[in-house]
């Protein structure tokens, strides 16, 4: 029987089941701001925004770079359908720094053909990767 002090957390990508275990709390960014989910949370569905995902297990915290997707939050479970999510061990720091620099240059130059929203998202993804490595 499930303990009322935790919930089932599932994180699924198109390629794999990234995480499936019990958690005490999960924190991540949404389009409406940062959210922290505890057991018994009211049901809701949110859109994930790039950032660091924190998984709190008994006495331990895990983090990953979460890029985009949707989350279904229920009182006894949270399911995140992620386009891309990476553990720190899966991130190449040099590539993340290069991606951050490219995105910053595109945003600073503001060329007429620059997709500002795409450049901002690329910057957020690169920053999430770098933050996870710290």
C-alpha cells in the first residue's frame, strides 16, 4: 500500500521511461511559473517550461535538465511527458556552453530573420543543462 507521504512519479520521453519511482516532492518550471508538488496535490495539467527538475526522495535529491512537455498532477501520482530530459551524467558541458553562447548571440544581434522565441527557448535549455551540472 502506498505511503501517504509520497506519490508515484513517472517521467516518460518518446525514447524511454526516464524515471519511475516514489517521490516525496517534485519541483519544475511551468509556463505559469515554478511549481512544487507534494502528495495530495489538487488535480491539474500543466505545460512544462525548460529548467531544472528536482526530485525529492527520502533523504535524497536528484536533479535533471527538463526541456519541454506536459505534466499530469493527481493526488497520488505525477506523470511528466517530456520531449527531452537529461541526468547530469548525460550532459556535455562544452556543448551546453556553446549552445548558450549561440543563443545569446542570436538574441543580441536581433537580425530580421531571427526567431526570438526559438532563441529564448534554446537559451533556457542551455541554462538548464548548465545549472544541472553545478
